[in-house]
C-alpha cells in the first residue's frame, strides 16, 4: 500500500525567504509523485508532478521539487516566497492504476 | 475547458435529511473520484469510477453514503440520512484514462454543513 507523510503541519516563513516543504512516501512499486496547492475555499490545483526522467521537477509559481528514490522523498522548494503563496500544500503518490493518495497537508503561512 | 463542475457549492441541512451532491467531470476523462476533506482526517478517497463503473468504494464510510455515475458526464454522491459528523468539504476530481496523464483535476468542492 502507498502512503505519504508530510513532516510539517504548519510552516511559517517571512516574505522573500526560501522555503522547503517536506514529503516522504512509501510504495512497493514505481511511483508517480505530485504536489498540489489549495487556496482558501478552493479546490486543489496541480503545482508539479514527477513521472520519470529528471529528478528535479519545475512547476508553476516558481516552485520546484526533487525526487530522491534512496530517501523516498519528494520535497517542495521555492527560493523566495510571496504573500500570495500562503496556502495549504499537499503531496500525493500514485502508481499507474490507482487514485492519488494524499498526505495530510502543510499549511504555509508567509509573513510580511 | 470548464474544468470539473460541482453543485451546490454550499449546502446546509438538518440532521436526518437527504443530501445529494453533483459533479460534472472534464469531458473525455475516464476516471472520476469523490473525496471528503475534514480537519481531523484530511483528504479521504470515498469512491472512484472508471468508464462509469465503480471500481473501489471501500472508502465510503457507511451505508448511508451512495454514489452513482449514470453517464460519462454526471455523477452524484448521496447521503441519506445525513448526520452532523458528515459535515465536510466534498471534492470531485477527474482524470484522463490514457497513459502518461496521471494527475487528477479537482472541482471547487461542496461545503456541507449538517446541523
């Protein structure tokens, strides 16, 4: 069975500072990995995905993530955050045929 | 493309009443998923369909919950009778069936409050 652990439930960070949101996964087969963002009172929006190939994946809004198979991690990073990045971020894992399994989310709060 | 459409966006009902949530997936998508989001339990998969056929409903909490997909462009999630602990945001998502496209596209959600 697949599972995802997001190690931090809340991350406060000052505007223009870098941020890393951590995600570890567990799976017995090859995985596909995703990060989604949820703004208040909205649905989930895809930030980026890893299916294969380069382990460094770039997404929207300046975010990127690195797939590390040996550490079973897929951490999300941004070098300089903005107030508008305040949201909840979800890491998710899937294999070819199964629905996404989500972590419990990390609430990013950007402080002016 | 209009994206995944859900209705209503908000629903307030009294305990014991029947509630029906509706979803229109993105045209051409073969998979449809229903999720429930609460503070305590996060995002939970309730049920999913492939080509209108229910594949896995093990996440449906009780017999009070039922879901149907009568055609490729419409699905419903029904709760009868509703209880206060059903209060949550319910999301519908869809996904293409062909290989190489595994991301799910989410609707805006229905916020259900049962008093």
